[in-house]
C-alpha cells in the first residue's frame, strides 16, 4: 500500500481536488481490473441514465458539464456494447431518450455492488455518522463547484 507521507502542514495546504483525483485514479484502476469495457466515465453515464428516467442526450450533457458531441460519442459506444438504448421521442423527433437495456441494468447493478463493497473497505474504520457527513460535504462541494 502506498503511503502518501503527508505531514499536518502538507495535509492542510493540499487541495481537495488532489485527493479526489487520487481516489479517481484508484477507482479507474479498480474498474480496469474488473471490467474490460467499462470506465469510470461509463459508470457515471450509466448511473445518470439509471437515476434520471427519460433523460435526453442534451440533458445528460448539461448534467455532466460536457458537450453534446462528447455524450453522443460515449452513448454510441455504450449502445454498441448493448448497455443502453436510444429512443426518439414521439412528439419531438429530435429528442433522443436514453435508457438502460437489461444488460445495462445488470452491469450497472454489478458495478454498484462492487463499488459499494470497494467503498466499505475504505470506510470500515469510520462511523456511519462520519460517512454521512463526508457525503453531505462532498455533495455540497459538488453543488458549489457546479456554480462555477
């Protein structure tokens, strides 16, 4: 296991983004070891499609702060791999609604279970109150970051 060797002064002066990025790198490696064709970004897309029923490609792009062409590219690959489907909305032919296929729901649930297990190892020495507070702080951090 890597020891970051932070003293108290370094810990206080280091940006939260450093730690978030470090966690993302570890998460990426975890996904690479367990899944051939799923990345952290794919998990983000699958999660948002799962939790936002009837989301369009445009709405997904806005939600993730990426271009519509970026969404289209990733959606095309996820669709090719059989994880999602796009359906043209009947009353608005230009609007494509995204949803998970059965295969997509299976892989999402599998990923969610693995990630939950992965996280539980991180949080094993923390109380449920500490975990809840961390999630609240991170959620607030996300909302504030989105304002910029």
